[in-house]
C-alpha cells in the first residue's frame, strides 16, 4: 500500500511540475508577468504554512538558517518565477518546460564555483557539454534569420536560461552552506517560500502593476500553479526523497518536459518545431550522463545524482 502511495505521489509531482508552465500561460491571459509570479509564490507559501501548522512542525530558530534561506528564496523562487512569467509572454509553455530541464546542468556549473571541492569529472564535463549542445538545438539558430516569429522568442529563451541558472545558484548555495541540515525539509521549504513571498509583496506595488482580468480559468490556473505546484508539490517531493532517495526521486526531471509539451500542444494548440523535442532529448541525455545514470546500475548506485530539477 505504501509503495502504491509513493508511486501515486511520483505521478502527481510529474504532472504538477510539468503543468506549471501551462498554468502560468493561462494566468498571463489576465495578469501581468510579475502579478503571476507574486500570486504563485504567495499561494505556495500560504499552503506550506498551513501544512506546517497542521503537522505541528517548529519554525527554525537559528538566525544563520533564516539568513541563508533568504538568499535561497531569491534564487530558487523570487527571481526564477519572475523570469519564467516574463518569458512565457513570447515563448510557448511547452518549450519553457523543456528549458526547465536544464536545471541540473546549471546546478553542476554553479557547484564548481560555490563548492570548489566538487570539481566536475570528465563524465560530468561531457554531460554538461552535451547539455549545451541540446540548448543550441532548442534555440534553432538556423531559423533566427528567416523566421521573425522565432527571432521574437529569443529574449524569452534567454530569460528561461536565466531562470535555470538562478535555480542552479540556489541549489548550489544550499549545498555550499548546508542550509537546513538537521532541519525538516518541509519546514525549510516553508521558510524559503515565506521569505520569497514577503520579498515579492514588498516590490509588488512598483513592479506588479497593470490591469487585472479574472475568470474561472485564470483563477483555477493560479490556484493550481501556486497552492499545488509551488506548495503541495514540495511536500510530496520531500516525502518521495525520504522514501526513495534523492537519486530515484530526481528522475521526475525526465517526465516534466513531456507533460509540459503535451499540454501546450494538445490544450493550447502551441506549435512544436522538430528541434524542440530533439533538443530536449539531447539535454536529458546530458543530464543522464552527468548524473551517472548511463553508467549502469552498480555505478549509478555508487554515484547518486547530487542535483535535481526545481519544481
């Protein structure tokens, strides 16, 4: 029974994180980009605070933990959610979900800077290089000159790379300073999201401006994106990591782009260029190579992936 529950949670995390870009796209129909980012973060924080109170978990007391989580809140929540929403004004949600899969590659690069002891091996360097090739295929530079519509998406695609680079810095910061070591992971995620929500509410009067148009689709999409995708999915993934280990749980990275592309094409009618799924596949192969998943079961078991995609 427990195994079935964990398998169901795994599917829910994949569906939830894979549909995040789809729901953000719907939210942009009635909200400005920064409004989408702010509402998402606030709903996620409120959801996790409720979980924390219901389960009677204690808030951290160490100022050091709060200080480091403030940095993490900037790089894992405030900055990437803002960049994602801004990018999706021009970039299809399916393509955005594929770009999200570059997070482990960005994290490996950030680790080499913030954690000098974690030098990249030849295998990891090969995986990073393959991931970069995948990004180039995603961009499709051969279409930039002849297709104005593709050229218009380039700033958004650059913003999405900034999003995953920000995720990488945040995850590397967690690793470098041992943020939350000895703390309950759900509690750490709650503090992180709460700090991010406070930061975004502080700047909202300046940058989250613009007309608001709401209907049931937009409201439902924002609730799904915030309360479920940014809130509950953290708790679900935490349970999976505890039950399966970080390595096995991190394989959700391979499923989220599939969900995102399928929703974009089938529901939103987004066009899909041939190079987008091909580039995404190359990126995923790079992640598999860098994480050791292509080295066989024994080798992979000795070398668990140290990074995973953010939700």
